[in-house]
C-alpha cells in the first residue's frame, strides 16, 4: 500500500506562496501569456507555452535560479517536442466528454507528462509511461486528490466568491501561478530520487574517465636511478670481454720481450750463422 505521507501538500503550498510572493510580476504575466496562447490556439500551443512556464518554476525551486521574463518562452526551444502534448490534452478531453471518470483517470496518470517533457526533453510517449509508473508507485488516489485540490476546488471557490463580490473576480489571475507552482513543487519532490541517482552516475562516470595521477618527482627520480643502475650493470657485463682481449695482447707483448732478452742478437745472429755456413761450403768446393 502506498505511503500517503509521501505527498507533502503543506510544503507544496508553501513553495507556491513563496514563489508568488518573491516573483509576482513574472508569474502573473507568464500565466496571462499561457492562458492567452492556449485560448487563441484552442490548446494546440499549450505544450510549448505551458512547458516553458513550468520549466522556469522548476528551475527556481530546484536550482534557486531567478526567473526572467524571457524564460516564459523557453518552451519554444522545444517546440516540436512539446507540441505533441496537445495529443495528451485531446485524449483527456475526450475522456471527460465520455463519462468524466475516464478523463479524471487520464489526467491523474499523465499529471507529470508536461514537466517531464520540458525538463528531461523526452518524447510524450516516454513521459506518459514514466508519469503513469510514478503515479501508480506513489499512489493513484493521492494524486487524484491533489489534482482536484489544485484544479476543481480553486475554480469552484473563486466562482462562488466572485458571485457575491464581483471585484474579487480579478483573483483568477493568481490561478495559473498557483496551479503551476503546486505542480512544479510536486514534480521536483517526487522525481528528486531520480535526479540524485543521475548525479551519482555522472560522478562515477567522470571519476572512471579521470586520468591517473602522474608520478611524483621522487618516484620519477627513483625510476630514473633504477634505469641508470641497470644500464651501468649491462655496461659492466660487457666490459670484461674487452679487458680480456687487452690482457691477452699485453701477455703476448711481454712474452716477445722476454724472448728478445734471451736472444739479444735476434735475427742478425741467425743471418750471420747462415753466412758462415755458406762461406765454409764455398771453401770446401774450391779445395
């Protein structure tokens, strides 16, 4: 069974009162523009104008962004997408024309369609699905009561008062800011968990995509020192071969020097012996 306390009616009314008190001109003028555009176009342009009007209230409540008069027409930037909201209004109107009850059911199920389309920039079919799921999850009866409180009851109350005091009919200009403010406050509250989850997912994605921390100077110097030591070891391992060749050459040189010391005459003495042998051979021949 859904928790009836999850809808904070008092907070929604307080947010709407604070909003009208702080920004009365923009909200009243915006409400008149929305009403005029909706009446003149027979509801066809209700989506772009009412969507932009809701969006400036949502930004003010959720991000404390001060609204500007141009924000009333921000829904025109999503003209093609928000224009499809006319189909939702047409379906609700047909439901009211049939037996009233289907119209109330459709209006309750699709209460969040326009805020979702304007805020999330999604199609009306996806917004209808999300809105229906949220209403069924939180409580259909609770949303139906909320819808009656912000639409049927205020209109009936103003009409009754204006019949007795006609000059109070001017209070109807406060009806669009009141209805849009309550709906925007409800939307921000009910879809707050989705916003927080989306922010957490974005933080995790950015943390995963963040590059690794570069090594510190000490680590870099240690790595450089390690590379230098390894290079020195490799060079030392190749040096013994060169030293071995030098040692062999020096040993041969010492051996030759020792032989020369033992035979100081060297090749000259050998030549002398050969010459003496030739002379003795010649003498024997002459004899």
